[in-house]
C-alpha cells in the first residue's frame, strides 16, 4: 500500500473533508491547496490519471500525521529547552504503517484497549504484546514492522468505529 492509499483510507475512516485535509497538511508544515489534495486523493487506474496524481512521499505523509495530531488535539505547549518542531522521519528506514498506527493513536487519544477493539472490529485478533511491538521505536529489540494487512485492517476498523 502506498502513502496515497493510506491517506484515502484514513480520510474516509475519519470523514475528513478536502478543505480540512489542506488545513491538516498546513498544520503539519506542508503547503497543500485543495486542488492538490484532490490530486493526492485520486486513485490512478490508468496512465492518464497517473499523470494528474500527486505522489505522497514519506515526509509529506509524516507532515499530514503531525498536522492531524495538532488538528485533533491542539498545539502542544513546548517545554523549556525542548525542540518546537517534531523530528523528521528518515525517508528510507521508517515504516509508514508503524508511523500511521502511532500517530493516529496519539491524534485520537486511543488507549491500547481501544486499538485492540478497532482491530477486533476489522476481524483480526492482536495481542497486547504484539500491538506494543508495533508501536515501539524502530531499532528497539522488540520492534516489529507493521505490514500492509495490519494497516489496512486498522483503517477498516477505524472506519467501522467512526462511521458505523
């Protein structure tokens, strides 16, 4: 699954409008207009549409997720001596599916039990230990990479919870 597909599914699950999408990108530090949002959210089935689609890279996706946190929870008051901007994600090493789980969990203030319930709604059973491994920082000894199936089912469960 590419970043554009993740954005399309996340937008559907949380019922975010195009104007709100542009605002969320802006909150995350990425200048995107409403027409560009439409181009990002366009599924490309043939070569013609692929020319009109804007590919969402990892940095752009990370900016959107950071903006989603600010959009849902408000700006965090910075602590003295702390950096004001979030650390950018490395474009090659970071697994965007793990990033999606972590940042949506933060944005929606989900508990571990809430996330387990979301996975269960999508028809997949995940243990607390397994979920903890998915939410760990890359490089930790118990870190587990989140596959497309997990990400797809998480977004499906999110849609069932928030739209159903």
